[in-house]
């Protein structure tokens, strides 16, 4: 058992050595740079980073599956706003129990994700267009529900989910650990996980092999919506209110975490382990830019450049893979001809 764990750890480090090195360099720089050295490694700042990373990684877990499938989900940021506002409203306006409000908020996100899945799986409309439409619908519904004003919740029980602690560890981090385990099990140990890779690699071949591609797409987008709904409720708890502006740009951070983590935008390849490192890099980068008092407008520029670099690296990786496959195919054809001529 111990040998197997050591082997898996070595393989994980080997697969992600590049992004792990980038994360370490970023952390070392922020630890020794004069403007950030006194703050970055403090207990308070580390917990703050972990809370922020938690919300992004909730989205990134679902987004990893969607991108491996060869799609994209632009609606997750708006789902955060809608689910958070509805959950907060259930407590503040209708006096529902906290647990019931949380369930309703998560179900709202799941329903929007399922709607995405139904349209994408039953039609040939690109996921980009479908989720762009639901992004606007969900955002509009959040504004309609709140009237454009935050829905405030001041009870301590509500704040526990996003701002509380369990054994000295932030509650969102505890929830995130369970979410990561569940996602890793789905991706690596279940038939659905294998089907996701198959459909993302070659949808037509997967269909011919008996895989229900429509079912896979429906389940993946439903899971993405569920993760966004959970992130929305946790964020509303952390901010003591449901806000229609919450989640603005969250989809870009999630996509950045997934792409930086090594998942191919072309679909068919990627690992949740890489997404975790990608999420840490984006979270530490955001925190470092804030500590350096970089203007928020310039932060968008920096994150855009990071995404572009990650996609360019993915392009080079895919180009190399195609070249190797072509070479292997050529060698295989030569061997077959030799055997045929000499039989």
C-alpha cells in the first residue's frame, strides 16, 4: 500500500513538475519581496488565500470535466450570483432554516447546469453559445430577484459556512477537500470518468463504441452547475449577503486554473491534480497582486496574459503529440508493408 502511494506521488510530481515549480517560484518571490514579505506568510493571509482558492476550485472541478469533454461553461459566474442571492433570500425574506436555504441554492445551480446539459446534448449548438446565453439569463434573474440590491443575512449560523472554522481550519477548505476527493474518484475510478475522456478525445468514436455521449454531456454540465451553486452559497455566506454582482469574472479564474493546470482546451486530456496546482497559482497570483497594490484593471491584464501563455503551452504540447503520433503511424505502416511483402 505504501509503495503504491509513493509511486502515485512520484507520478503526480513528474506530471506536474512545471506548474509546481512555477508555484514555488511565485511563493518564494512573494516571501522575500520587501513589499509582501511581512504579510504573505502570515496566518491570516494564508487562510484568506485558502478561502479565495476554495471558491475558485469548486468551479474548477466542474470546469475541468467540461473542458476535458471539449466544451466550456461561461455560465458559472452568473450561477454563483443567482444561487447565492436565492439562498440568502430564503433566510432573510422567508425565514427558512439555514440548511434548507443551502440546499435550495445548490439546487438552483444544479438546475441551470442541467439546462445547459440538456440543450448541449440534444442539439448541435456549441457549448460556448449555450452557456453564454444562460450566463445572461442567470445574471438577469439574480438582478430581478434582488432588485439590484444585496440581500443581507446577519445570523452567525449563516456566516459559518463561508467564514467559520472547523478545528482551526476554514470551513470552505474542509468542504473543498471532500469536493476534490469526490471529483478525483469520479474522474479516475468510475465509468463516467473514462467516458468523459473518451468523448473528449473523439466523440464520434465514443458513440460508435456504445457510449451515450448525450448522457455524458448532460451529467458533466449538471455537475458543473452543482459546483457553481455550491460556490455561490459559500461566497454569499462569506460576504454575509447574496449579491447580484458576485461571481463577475469567476468563470475566467476557473478556466485559468484548469488551463494552467495542464488540461487541454482541445479536450480529451487533463487531471484534477493539475487543476489543484493551477488554482493555487491563480489564487496566490491574485493575492500577490493585491498585496502589491496593483490596480484591479491591470490585474485583468496580468491574468489574461497568464491564460494566453498557458493556452500557448497547451498548443505546443498538442503539436508535439500530433507529430509523435504521425511518426508512430508511419513506422507502423512501414512494418506492416515489410511483413506483407515477406509473408
